[in-house]
C-alpha cells in the first residue's frame, strides 16, 4: 500500500495546546477546535480505507509546513499537535523512528502536509540503533 498522505489544517504551536485554570492544566479551546478540524480532515481523506499492515511497525513521518505569511514560527513547535492528531490513523507516535519537518516557501494559503511511511531499517542500522 502507498504512503499515507494527509492535508491538514495549520496546527497550533505546542505553546498554545495547554492552559492553566485555577491551578489545573487543561487542553486549550484553540487546540480542541483545531484537533476536531484535523480529525474531520483525516476522516474525509481516508474514508473506507483499511490501514496498511506496515502501520503497526516502525514509521517515518514527514511534515511539510507552508505558511501563508512571513510571521516567524518554530517548526518543532508544530509537530506535537500533528503527531497527536494523526494517531487516529492507527498508530502511536512512539512508533516514529524518523521525523522530518520542513518549512516550505510562503504561499497565499497555509498548508500542512503529513506523510506517514514505513521506516527504513537501513536508517536505524546506519546509526547503530538496531540489531
């Protein structure tokens, strides 16, 4: 089966996922709203598809972030929300061996594309982490 490729709404920064209220840490309204939109987008894109067998193994996730303006942001602050949302596809982010995040040139429309594929055993072997 081919890689899983998802076009998702622009994710919130990890700094905006949680909020403090009366001494408790809560998931923010902004994050809950974004996650519902992301889960809806995922459901529409993979409707009726059976998860591939390789999804239960070690994974590679490529994230492409295309901002709509030149406002500064840290690419690493976007990954937490995305990885949590795509778990609905059928894997846990602890399965991710390779995580690639890339900022694309500015365009009029914000885009976030996430590609999930099997991790190459060779990549882990090259770093002495398997075997």
